C-alpha cells in the first residue's frame, strides 16, 4: 500500500546527489502545486521536526567525522520515524500534499551503496519504521556527481557528507539510477545538468503528465 491509496493526500519525495537542485526546485514545485489549490507540507530528511532536526545536526556536523556507519544508519531511521509519524502521515491523512527533500531512497543510496551497508539490513529497518509506506512519486534530479558537488561547494561551507571522496558520490548517483529503473512507476527523472530554466521546463512537463497541473 502506498501512502495515497488509502488517503486523500499525496507523498512526493525528491532525490539526487549533493547540489543537484532539489531544494531550489522543490520551492518552484510547491508554488505550482499551491496554484493548483492543494494544501502543501514542505519538509526534509534528515529533519522535519524539532527532534529530527537535532538528529540532523549530529549527522551532518563535522565534529563527528568518524561516526560509525551503523550509528549513521540508525540515526537516519530514528529521525525518519519521528518525522513520518508526527508530520508526514498526519498531513497525508488530512489530505495534504507532502513534498519531502529526500526520504528512504537516500538511505539505500548513501548508507547502502555509499557506505556499503547490506540492503537487507536497510530493508529491515525500513519495514520497522515505515511498514509499507512509500512515496507515491519520487523526482530524481540526476546530475554528474562532480558537477553537483561543485555547485554545493560554491554555495559556501560544506557538511560532513560533502567531505567524502568523489567515488562515494559516483556510487550514489549510480544507485539512484538503479532504483529509478527498478521502480519506474514511482520515479520521474529530471536531467539536472542544464540551466535552471531548462530544468524547470522538464518539471512543468512532469507536473502536467502525472499530476495534471
Ligand atoms: N542523507 C540523507 C543520507 O546519507 N541518508 C539519508 O537517508 C538522508 C535522508 C543532507 C545529507 O544527508 C545525507 C545526504 C546529504 O549529504 P540534504 O540536506 O538534502 O541532505 O543535503 P544536500 O543534498 O547536500 O542538499 P544540497 O542543498 O547540497 O543539494 P540540493 O538541494 O540538491 O541543491 P540546491 O537546490 O541547494 O542547489 C545547490 C546550488 O546549485 C544551484 C543553486 O542555486 C545552489 O547554489 N543550482 C544550479 N546551478 C546551475 N544550474 C542549475 N540547474 C542549478 N540548480 C541549482
């Protein structure tokens, strides 16, 4: 069962390597959806609640460069459990459209492909925390990892994840593309290498195609 099949709301997640343009374009998409008359909750992972934002700070802080990969994984799911149960599900149950900057696909990409944690372990935690809840749609902003990292670094200070070697981010991009291929009904790929206007023309087309906006 996906989130919308039993409820009136819709759950859309946004994924991609660092600097792919998720944050920039979620706001653009939120405006379009709001113009369509839908009530929106704009949120992010890790984060989205007071407690989950505190966990986010631990996760991205460069004070903990040697955080164990299992600790990182468990903190991601701890933040997600709080966020899902206190923000995402109540909003969907109230008929709202939830736009979430990253969700569990990021765990498969970063902690799975990036850190090397076996997928069955991630899947076990996913079931524990989410049951069968998944996003209805996932927009993947696909971009060469080096270009994305360059965009993110140009913006200013980097976080703990952005200290990783480029090989880490190449694995993440490949994993996202693999996930998109394995779940085509849910995924929509945006080619994020172009200038913002061109990227947003692709988004307009997708919103028309799948959401009738
Ligand atoms: N994480 C997260 C995990 O490891 N596991 C998990 O389960 C989850 C949920 C924080 C970190 O947590 C990790 C992944 C992350 O490392 P985050 O807050 O989403 O997650 O962090 P980032 O992906 O690093 O967010 P960024 O802000 O860096 O990337 P965005 O949101 O994709 O990019 P955005 O929109 O901020 O754009 C970056 C810059 O590029 C410009 C923008 O103006 C901005 O300056 N830009 C463009 N420039 C040229 N052309 C375009 N088309 C552009 N689009 C945007």
